[in-house]
C-alpha cells in the first residue's frame, strides 16, 4: 500500500534483506567476521538482540549493529528505546522489518528546521504533513531517499532489521 512516499506491508515473516543470502544457508555459520559478511541465522539474530539489550545503558535510546553486509550495503539490528529525531537520507532508501515491539512511523510531508548532521543524514525538529502508521512485528517499511521519516516507540522498545540502499541501485 503506497502512502505519501513510503510503503508498508504487514505480516511478512522473513525479511527480504536476508532472502538474498539464501544460497549461503547451506553453509555452516563461521566466525563473527564471516557472519557480518553474508549470512546470519535466526539464532544469531536472537543472540545479537539479547547482547545489544544487555549492552545498552539505562538512558540510551538507540543502538545499531550490523548483521550482514555486501560491500557498502549493511543489514543491521536497530533497537529504539526512545524516539529519534525526524530525518532524511538524501541518497539512501531505507528498508526495515519490525522484529519486535511496537512503534509509530511518520513519513512523507516536509522536514522542519532541517540541518545536515553528517553526509547522508539531515535531521529536523518535526515533520509537517506526513502520514502516520502504527508498527508491529512483521511490518515491512520502505522509505525512498529524500523522504522525511520519524520512528516513535510505543511501549518498551521497537526492534528493526534495517538496511539503507544507495538510491538508484
């Protein structure tokens, strides 16, 4: 279902980012370095989430760690305990699947008080005119490059498997 520059699909069990690694599934998991390159089992995903939750400080609102990579493209676990700032990625499409928890996504509209924080990240104070969606496990999100978006947390946390893909790929 397309809504103001973002796509949301419910009920997807296996993230597409991991489907591209299906040929590696016959191989046994190797070292942590090998896992970060091309394949991570569901048991390793669960273990990484558990380790990340243990490593987070009580007041820490966000943590990110890579799972699989293909050159510059990385699929990573994102744990949100507090909402972030509204953002735009000028040259990257953001794809994510909700693994655990619940949250709110606002996307589209206009980013207010936009400031470039670093290459690839523009943040603002709020989004005006965006579409609001509730998020839960299995939901799949695709946010095109240059589209403002914001993740809120409903409850204890929101855990995503996220990938940023260079626009045009």
